[in-house]
C-alpha cells in the first residue's frame, strides 16, 4: 500500500504547487525536489505490488522503509499547509508572526532530511530496486469500461436444500421453533439463508422478517438495538435501557403482529443463542428462527435435528466454476479437462470454487495458464477438516489483483463483518482515500464503479442488492474474505487499524495510535472518545455502528483536536448537536458524513475546507440552510442531505467580474425548489444527479425565477428526482413541455407530485429516459391510455396510485424490460399487450387486485408460449405478493 501513499502524496504536492503557491512559498523549491525524488519510486512500488513480497524479506523491508519516508514527508507538508493557512488568516498582523517564519525554516530542514533518507534508500537498496524495475512494468489493460456481470439468481446445488428448509419453517407447530443450518465455513450457509429469506412463500407466510448478523464478536446490547431499529426509526428512548428491558421491548414488538421469522446469521456459541433467545416471544403462534452456524454442538443445542448443509457434487462443482468464470457462456473445450480437475480439488466447497474462479478470471484463457492454476491447487490445499486453508486460495486471487485493486479490496474490510456496504459510499471513500489514481477520459466515479465490478467479477465481493436498472446498490464481503482482508490490511499493509476494547478492557495508548494512518471503530465509540485520543498522523476516522450514537456536547471537539490532519471522516452513525470551532480547521478534509437531529445551518466556515469532495448530512430537520460558499469549493463533487437544502446565492468575488463556476460538482441532492435558479445552475455545468424537495408547484410555475425550465441548462444531468413536500393534496400540477428537460436525462423519479396521466405523453418524448419511477401518487387519476413514445425506457415503476384502467400496446414501450406495480390496489388489469414486447423480462406485483394478478399470469403464460415456440429466448420472471392473489 506504500505505492498508493506515494501517489497520493505526489498528487497533494502537485495540488499545493498549483493552488496554494502563496501558502508554501517558503518551502516551494524543497517540496518540488522531494516530489521528483518520490516520483522515482513509483515504478518500483507498482512492480512490488505484483510480486509475492511477503515471501521476500528483503523486499518487505524495502517497502517498509519507503512507506516510512512517504509518511514522514506527508506529515511534514500537511502540517505546514495548516500552519500556513492559519498564518494567512491573520491578515495584516501576519508580518509580526515570527514563529511562522521559524516554522518555515524547520519544515525546509525536515524536507531536506527526508530527501537524505530517500538518497540513502537508493544507495543501500539499489540492487533490490533495480531488480524489480527491470521486470515487466506493463500497465493494466484497456481503459474501455467493462460491462458489469449480473449474477445468476439460481445458486447451484441449493434448490433442493432451500425447499427442505422452507418446508420445515412452514411446519404446522404453533410454537416457536428454531431451524439451524450447520456447515463448515464457505459451504454457503448465508447464501442458502438469504435465498430462503427472499423466497415469496416466506415473505407471504411471515408478517415480520428480520435479518440479524451475529458473528463471533457480537454485543448483545447493540444486537437488540439493531432489532428495535427495524420497527422504529426513533431509538433514542431505548439507549438508556438495560439489555433485559430491551429484550422485553423486542418481545412486545414481535408479539403485536402476525407470526415472525428471525434469521440469526453466523452464531458461534450456544452461550450466544441462550443470551439472545430471551428476546423472542413464544406466543402460541408458528414463529420461527432460522439460525446458521459452523458448530454442530451449537446447532443441536437449538434443535436436536439441525439441517446439515451438504457439499456440492463434482458435477455441481464444475457447473458452479463454469458459471462463475464464463457466466452465460460455455467453457471452451480445450479448457474443460483442467477446469474439471480444479473443480474436483475444491471438494464441494462453494467458497473455494468462487475464489479460484476469481483467480481464473485474472488469467488468460489458454490451456497452459489453466494448467498452472490446476497444478497450484494441490489436493491438501482444501481440507474439509481445516477450512482455514481456504485463506491460501484467497491469497492466490489477491496476489493476482492489479496493484490499484488491492487497496480497494482490503479497504472493504474497514466496514464491520456482515455490513451491507452502499456502493456509492464505498466508491466515494476510495476516491477520497486516493485509491483511484486515474488520469484517463472516465470520471473518477466511473473508474471506481469499474473497480467494484472487477472485484465482483473476480468473486471477491458479493452483490447484495441491485437497483431497478441493474446497478450495484449494496455489497459485502464473505466472512472468511473479510477476515483475510482485515489481517492483510492491519498486520501486513498497515492500511487501517480497527480500534476495540482489548481483553483487558483498554484502548490503544497515544504511542500506539501514533503509528496508525486510518482508524475504524464500530463499538464502544463513546468510551473511546472519553479517553481523549490524540494521533496527528491519522488521516481517516470511520465508524459504522449498528446503532445511532448521541455524541455528548463536551466530546464534540475530540475528533478535530485529536486528529487534525483528517482527510476522511465518516461518522454518520454518530449524532452531533453542533459543530466545534476546531472542525473548521480540518483543512485536508476530503470526505465528511455525519448525522444531526438539530443542525439547521451549514455555516460559512465550512467553505474554508477547500479540499472537500463529498459532504453527507443526515438530519431530522425538514430544511437545511447552506451558508457555506459551495461555489468557491472547487473540489466539491457530491452534496447529499435528506432535507430540503437552501443553497447560497452565487456572488462573484469582490473586484472581479469572473463568474464562479464549480466544474467538479456532480451531485446536489436534495435542494429546495427556491434554489433552482438560473444563477445556481449556471455555476454547476457538470451536474449529473439532482434531487429537489419541497413545494414542487413553485418549480412548475414558468413565471417563477426558480423554475424547472432552468434545469435545461444542465446538459450532463442524468438523474432527476422531484419530491413534493407540500401538505396540500392537489392534482392540478402540470409538467412543462418535453424540451424543458435536459437532453441526456436517463432516470426520473416523481414522488407525491399528483400529476395527471395525460402528462405521461410529455415524458414519452424524452429520448434517453431509461428509468421512470412514480411513487406515492406521482401520478393520479383513474384512467391512463398510453400514447406511445418511451423509445428508450427499460424500467417502469408505479407505486401507490388510484389508477383503475390502464390501456397500452407493445409499441408504447418498445424496449421495456422491468415493470413494478406496488399498492396499485384499484388497478383492474395489466395490459395484456405488454406480453408482445420482446425485451420484457421481469414483472413484480405487490398488494394489487386479484384481477390484476390474473392478467399478470396471462402475460406470463403468453411469454412462456413464445419461449417454447422459439420466438423469444429470454426467460420471463413474474413475482406476485401476496402469492394467493
């Protein structure tokens, strides 16, 4: 990971020279020289990442030396930038700031000492450096974007297993029963449980379904609070309760409705089950707990007859390997012998198969290269009695990753085990951390998506949810891969450190903290803050607690005081009541995410943080007044808040006729309609995603200064969301003409707008519209007769409407793939003519009428008939909930 640090430092230095010449004038020459010195190491570090340096003590020590030098340089320059900024802010009095000029001389001396260390490394380790630099330094593939692989819905070998467990869960016993699924790590317990959890029969039978990830290091209190959060968003009142009272509250929640299903994933001990089960009421209803464990003793403690998960057969193993490597294609005949041999050596363990598939994806498709993998997977490598040997397979896939993907992969384990990671958050964190070092024609976000898809294609990261148009929504690591990444990141690469209470109930001291660059803490957060931690070398602080944490007012300055050089601060799980003065001196901050119930204003001082790329504010307030001059924050790429944000009025700098334009800004979500002015959008020419929340009638009034017609200026806008917060129900809103909408608009969401169905003809004229979502009466009226258009529409989502009659033909939606109808409880039928759309693949109905369900099944029958006659080769999937409709 030292190579990433060097590239990040080089980028920092270039940025300083480019934008802050006046701040570093005293050390500019020395910084430029250091920049050149460190640049010379880049080729070596990239090549070192390709080699198995863990097996070469000389190279390992060399990389550690370079990492130390890089960190020293990074610290010296970052601290000086803050010093110089504070000096500049003193205005006319800065000429008397003698300590600053002394500090300039000191920093110049530090940089000189660092350059001497670089020179020493060159001289004493010249042989090691040259040996690597003489190797092939070929760059990573083409810049062309690879299409994401959409994983198969059917998990090989699990259909019969799922049916058996589902039948047990649906048994007639009118009391609480536990159905344990037991098997060794990597056998697919969680995959099977997830398949069952999402099955329509289970969704219909169990009014309440809850998924709980337990793990070896579970904390009962946090686990109980996590369950309570499934029933209510406001969990403050429960934070002061003891664990037994929390269990009573859960019993009350679960006892109110129909029967419930709780999935307890990855239970390690019978003691854990005994301590957790007190929360589950046995109230003479057929309630069920589905439990996964690797320990047969635990399983039998819960139920004398557990479900033992079987290993895959040799044929199933080969089918799974082929699917994971080639997806819907077949394996070339010349690779089949080696492929079947590899599959056989995996001994029926699914995790081993998918990990090796990832290694094969990174290889060429030649018999020689597949034979090399076959030979390296020796019979003893996968031992059912020693599942930890799978780490060697993970290491094989990891070693074959390009150097830049290694950092991205390891960073995924900074999130807690079992955590479903939002893809957009992960990618923006990668960018802020400097892991996306890319200078090509794609945006950093697109490159980050490519990296995530690459890790998924290599079977190292699992997709948990996808958006309606097939993009990755959330992902996670398998628990064994998570542990591998944690060990590699913390012990070998020093990429990050997870802070937790040790066996003797104490946190690392200041001396130990000073050796870390990134910290993540997911439990006992307030206890950690109470120790007043201090570590000026720390660049990232991450906390993904499963519960909301109330930050005491007195502790709010702890983070900026203790970690003054932060670049990444993700504390969205922590609730802040205010900002501290020290927060506005985190001048290196690139990413910040936090929550607040009371903050109504983003102060002007936030505009001083000129390095910020991403701001995420989760608040309980309906409105947020942004007073910070975001137009002057040149690196700001994404601004997210769940409230209606009022943006500052753009004002040109004093004595300047130049209009401030933020070329970097890509996301504004969500902002107030009153902020949708021509002046605002003139300053955000590259905006791609826009969310607007408030009184939408203001926006649809062409006479208003804040009008939807101003959005036309956003020629790169792809995603538009309109949320009507008006308390007055109305059906008189009218959409403007189609030419008002941005030409590249690809996704449109309308929520609570109460538009008339005849306005759908306007949206039908949007040439590039692929996804249209209408939620909470986005459109209203009893009759809709489609009039064509929608030449590019792939996804149509209608949720909660009073629509009764819908007439449409196949020509109205010629490319439609996915139709979702939720709570359309007056709709008589789905247009049968939709069955004639060749691309139509998926239809989902929830809480519809029986007649609508009947028409949906008629469409399915017509589609199945087309498949049998060979006029269509895409399988059609119909989902109806409840199933008895």
